[in-house]
C-alpha cells in the first residue's frame, strides 16, 4: 500500500515541489486542496500531533492574518490557535504529507523524501533550480 496524502496549496512553490517529488516516486497522491476543503478539527489536531509539531509550529505566519490577529501572543491556547486555523485555513502551514511511514510538514520540500514509501525514479530539480536528486538517483541534500 503506497497511499500518500498531501495537504496542498498550488500557489506555494514548496507545496508544488513536494507534490512533484511524490509523483517522481511514481505515486499519485490524494491531493487535498486544504484552502478549499479544510481539515476538520479532529483531522487538524491529528495531523499536527502525528507530525511531532506543536500547534504554534504548525502555524503559518507569512502571507496570513497571523500578525493582525496577534497570534504571537502567548495568551492563545492550542485550542484557540486551532480555532483560528479552522477559521482561516491559510494559517495552516504547508504542505503536510501523510504516508505509511509517517506524517511531516514538508518544509523544506525534500523532507518528503524521508517518508515516501518508494524511491525517486528520475533526477529531480526544484522550481528554483536546486538539484535534489542527481542523475544517479542519489539525494544531493
């Protein structure tokens, strides 16, 4: 079983690179466009817990209402931060990837290589030109 799920934002280069590396392993993942179909509270809590992150570590700051909502204030509990993430899915950092080998926030995108059940099938270069998998199929970074 090679079921892979990615919580994806196609406007994000890191998310696009992660999805491309999943496909470079010969896997067609379940793609959840989380801005259109946000996870439920239970799913989000489980994703964060399975990744080993704190709720604060799973918050995205850049390009979100993080600052205007004052989310850096330590007064906010994890439950309240989850509420904000559900109200504003852009606050959910991306991309989360779930495989049989684990759940990770794939920042940087090559973190996905640690949990993919299959090896890369071809060289891979990120959108910015950074080589991740060389012509011999070896991970460069």
